[in-house]
């Protein structure tokens, strides 16, 4: 699979007085209301300076919104947009997501980086607690816990099934397994994600819960090859990244704070478009570009200052 990437930048913005502490990458697709909510929760982060890099394949509405919010204020010291165009052959899924994440990562210049799905939110101390957690023990990464919410904004307690399984019996079995592992508590909407060194089966972390040392994540890389089994088991790019971290035996600290608000109903647990979702996992043998990407500076430093 080839990836065609073109990079253009506008470097007319004034540098801020101090560089950002970390860069947050937000991948979105024509969901301006959710994107606005996500960026707002980044802007209220305490005691950190954040560069935001938005990756979108819906050029007009997203760019119009971002240009209207050139100075989000608060913790956000810069705001950039990558337009990732789609071809008629492109399908949403982990293969495309992995390639976009990897390209966005190539623009990051801060020591630390993170990803935030556009339909999720952060509690006010998310990045502060994660940086304190990682730096405090000299670790190159750290993760938080999360709370689960319905698309309508109501707490979503887990009763008897793992919400990321297609098969109903498997969902019940995995719920029981994760309860025994200490990740789930019946009747609670808090997911106590964890990384068990040497034990992938008892490890689970969402992509939006992490912070990474940027050099480490670039070295690990996102997997871009997926199988029929991956699709069946909903094994996406964040799952494969976690597997690699466990395989390497990296000790991963956890803040033990549920500072990610995770909204159900998104790509990873919405089975209403399985046919198109399968296309995003399984390689059909067609050699095609994942995206043609151009970079647009909206606010703050240019790409070299991310």
C-alpha cells in the first residue's frame, strides 16, 4: 500500500512567547460540532500549553470553523489543520487512520504528543496529570482511565457486556473477563484501563487516553496492515499499538484518574456500516494512496514549532 503525501505550509504567524508542552492530534471528518467540543476541552486544560493539529478530509466546513476560531485561548497556543483528501477508493478504517496518524506525527516537534478522537472530551486535569505521572517516574508514556457516556451525554454504566464486540456471546464473555482483570465494575461507567507487562490479554487502553514521548511513538509506528481476523475482532490501530508496547515490555504508569470522557456510538462500536468498515480493515489487493495531504497554518507557530 503506497501513501502519497504532499506538504505545503504558510509560515506567516507570530511565534508565541513560550513553546507548547505537547501536541494534540485530532482526526475528524465533517463533524464540526463535535470538533468544536473537543477543542474546547483541550483549551480548558490546566497548567499546560498545547498545540492542536486537526486532520480533516472535509475541507470547507472544518476550515471555515477553524478559521473562525484562530485563537481558541486558554491552554491552546496554536491551531493547525491538515486537509487529507479522499479518492473514490478510500475507505474509513484503521489502515487509513494509521497512515494519517503517522503523517501528523511527522509534523510534531514537541517532546510529548497525544491523540484525541473528535467525539471525546477531556477533563480539566487530563494532560497535567498524565505529564506528572510520566515525568515523575521517568517513563516515555502514560495513560489515564476513562468514563463511558452515551451519544446523548448520559453516563453509560456497563452491566453485562463489552461494548466493543460484534458477537453478543463474545461481548458477555469479555465483560466477565475484564471484570476479573479489574478493568470493569458491573454497574459503573468507569473503565480502569491498564497495561499488564507481559500480559496482552489483560491490557486495554484507548488511543485518547495516552500521552507519548514523540520519538518513542515515531520509532514504534502505527500498523497499516490488517487481516480478516483483525476486522472480526475489531483489532484496530490502537489495539496493535498496545500489543507492540506490551511485547516490548515497556513499563507504563497510569494516572488512575478517569480524565477521558469516552462517548459510545463511534466507529469502533457502531456496527451499522459493517460492509464499509470491513473495507477499511481488509486489503483487497488494490494499490492505492491513502491520502493526499496539504498543511494549512491557522494560528500560532508554523509546522516547525508544533
